[in-house]
């Protein structure tokens, strides 16, 4: 499978598969974000998810794929640092602000910076039509966050702090998207990089979550938390693994933009599962986000 993916990279077949993987990643990431926010403490939720990621990734990494050496091992160590920073900023933002406010800010900031970084690092170039699509997508996402912020009745000060953390997380999203795309391209087999990536970058938060859980006066029941983490770990494989494979097969910028249609799916999850309202304005902005993704994909 890995050899086949390497062979079709840069071909029309690879581009079509990259589009499907990026959209699959978008759906999965919206579900992933809702799982982390949900009714549990975001630190504990992420710790449970990462704990299961270690469990399901360890056998593959340790016994099936080759061990990383040289540059790939160094890149994986860097990924641990970058993704730890991302997880911390996400937990801090979810702790203070509503899911439908935080998520659009994170996802709206990421593609703009990623497209610029990809043009410098990978020499990718968007057409003027594609840039129009990026503006539609990111603009729609950020306006969605503004609408959600205006209608939110929670503490304004906490919401402002949450938004600052969300903005920081969005910048880190751009950093890790570009960094991970570079890393997976250096590995001879992309699945070797993915297996070790999920194993190594998941080692940190279970420790933090355990410490936090033990210090709680009224810790939640472990059963529902671990069940949420179990499902979240498989969703993480689809979400992060899907977009990294997409960046291996085709342009990094296009994969990053298409993945941010996750905001549309996040709004639907917020409405149907978390009980958060959508309304006409949100629906119109969600349509603008989807239109932006279509323009990017068709305008290249």
C-alpha cells in the first residue's frame, strides 16, 4: 500500500485520492473536536484519546513497520513538540470558550498561513481564482466565529481569553500541517511515518491527564471517559492520518484548505449533538465555506 501511494503521488489519480482523504479528514476532525469539547474536561478527554492512540499504535510501530532512523527520527521528535503545543492551546481555548466559537477561529486561521508556508517551502502556487476560494473559506469561517461570539451568553472575559488561545492554536495548525507534510515526504513508506507519529506524539497528554484526574476533588467516572477516548483515537487516525496522506499525494495548500470544511461539519455536530443553534446566518456562512473549498479545488 505504501509503495502504491508513493507511485501515484503527483499524478491525477493521486490528486483525486488526496481530495477524498482531505474531505474524510474534515468530517473526522469535526467529530474529533466535538469529542474533546463534549461534556468532559478537555484535558481529560485529550488524555484519554492519546492513551488509546498509544495502545493501538504501539504494536504497529514497534513490531510491524521499520524503526525510524536519521532524519525521520529527528522530524518525529520535532512533531512531538509542535503537537504538544497545539494540544495545550486547544485545551486552554476549549476550557474557556464555546466549541462553536473556538473551532472556527482555529480552522479559519490555519489555511491562510499554510498556503503561504507551502508556497515558500514546497514551491506551490495558487491561481487568483484559488486565492478567491481561500478568502471565501477563511472569511466565512472567521465570520462564523464572530456570529457565534455575539450570540454566546457566557462570560465575555473568559471568551476573549479563549479566542486568543484559539488564534494561537490556528497558527500552530499551519505550522504542524506544513511540518508534517515535510516529514511524511521524507519517509520511504508513509505508513511508517504515520505509525510512529501517532505513537510518539500521544505519549505526553496521558501523563498530564492522569495528574489532573488525581488532583480533582470530584473526578468523573472513568468508564464513559475511556469509551470516549477509545472512539476518539480511531477518529484521530482518520483525521490526522488522512490529511497527512493527502499532503503526501498532492499539494499541501489544497489539502489544508479542503480539510477546513470541517467547520461546516462541526456546526452540524454542534447543532444536532451538542444542542448549539445554527440559524440562517450560520447556514449562509457554512455555504460560503463550502463554496470556497469548491473554488480552490476547481480553480487550479
